[in-house]
């Protein structure tokens, strides 16, 4: 009982106090939550508890759900072909650079797979902080959505290989993934047509004079329905929750208050629990092990470096600074990186040292990228203000 009480009180204080500390030291809230989780776990105040693990997993899935809600499918489908082509070139270049650097430096296969991963989970929090109308945020979402789908597919393959190996079962599982994505696409087209013919259905599902929070109930129901479907198909849960968020955004994007409600619940409660858990899962003593810090810095440098190089394809869209900001915002695949590292370690594809290197690299990426984004975005805004003054 004493352990549970200490755990609850510690988590409560971190959730409440992290924004104040972040403001004081001028560092984004997410790295503060991760660092506090690690430090207080080392101090014995955040001990293992199965309920903490479960709630943190829900927090991760909810973060992916919020990331999906940030996606504007209309904006992506209406984007110029040249932009989509450059986005795909960015992703392909990431893969090529990751493979090349992995072979050159003789890296583990799991590390090579981890290098080009893209996750827009943290991009959702950046959108909340900087505003979704920023050019680099919009561009990052277009590139990020394409990269996220490929990354989650890669994660599903790694998970499948680790559980069933290479063989018929692997192809069956990949077949489920293909059929699921195809089914979701066909369902999207059908619902799009249905709502076009009968727009009153949207009002029926989400009434304007709503006194029972029907919009939140529908969103949460869809969130758990897609999780259930993923469990039945034995596919990556993050893919399901991400698609659930995209569905809400696609069909009910006019409900701005819904996005605010869901975001407040996530970033005020569930998502911080996930980041605190990430910090608590990292043993601070591991930084004293030979090769852990140097290896983590190498992985961090490679992950950020290959994105900055691939960002050359994005330079012609909005300019160099926007391309750099976009590349940095896609340099934090925290959730997927930890998932791949955990899978690899559980099935002995990587040793404990490599596992700690990947976990520490995921933290370094968030801290370095967010600080760099903060500085560059400030300079970008100052440049815009100066240009407006000159224009006047």
C-alpha cells in the first residue's frame, strides 16, 4: 500500500510541477517529464507497478490518437504532386542513408531499422505549442503521416518476425496488415460518399446542442473499437489508434471544440503519464556503463543528421529554415524507437547495452531537437516580423 501511495503522489507532483520547472529552466515540458521520471525512479519514488505500465501504454496510444486528429487528409490529398514526391524522396533518402551508415559503421540491424523511423506523436505537442498554422508544422505533418505509416508497417514487420519468425505465418500477418489498410481506405471512401449525400448524419452523430458530451463519447468509443480490432488481427495497436484519430479529423474536422477537449484530456493527464513512464524505465546507472553514452550520442547524431541531409528535398518548398525545422520536428520518433528497442531486447536481437543506447538516444533526440526548434522558430518569427515591417 505504501508503494502505491508514494507512486501516486510522485506522479501527481510531476504532472502538476513539470510545466513550472519547464518555464523556469526554459526547456520544453516533455523532456522535463522524462528527466523527472528517470531521476525520481532512481531515487526509489517511482517503482514498478503493473497499473502504471497499463496507464502509460494507454497514454502512448492516446498520444497516437491525438497525432491522428492533427492530420488534415484534405490538405494532404489536395497537396501538389511535387510536394508529395519530395516528401517520398525525403523518406526514401532516410532509408538509404540509414542503410548506408549502418553498413559503414557495422551497426546492429535493429539500430539500422530505428534510424529512419518517423513518428508524429510529439509533433502533436509541437502543434499545440507553436500553432498548427506554422508552415513547418504543416509540412512536417504531410511528410510525417507518410513516414509514420511506413514506420508503423516496419514496426509491425519487426514485431511479426520476432514472434513468428520468417515463414508462412509472417506472410499471413503481413496479409492482415495489407487487407486492414485496404479495408480502412474503402470504408473511408464509402463514409465520405455517405456523408456527402446525407450531411445531416454528422449532426445526428454529434448534435450541436449537446449536453451529454456525445462528441467525446464517440471519439473514445472509436479509440477503443480500433484497439479491439488491432488485438483481433494481432497488429500494432498504435496503427489503430492513429487511424481512429485520422477518422475523427476527416469526418468531424468542423468540430473545433472536440479537438480542444480531447487534447486537454491527453496533454493534461494521459500523455504526461507516458513520458514519465519512459523516464522511469531508464536506469540512470546505465549512463556509467562503457559505451552507453557514446553509443547514444552516435545514434542521436545519425538520426538527426540523416534528416537534415534529406531535408534538402524540402528546401525549395518554403526555404532553408522551414526545411530544417521540419527535419528537426521529424527527428523525435520517441514512441516507435522505444517500441522497436523493447521488441529487439525482448527477443535478444540486441544486447542490454544497445537497448540502453537506443533509450538514451530517444531522450537526447527530444531534448536536442526541441531546444533547436525553439531557437530556430524564434529566429524565423523575428525574420517574418522584419520582412513585414520592410513591406510596410
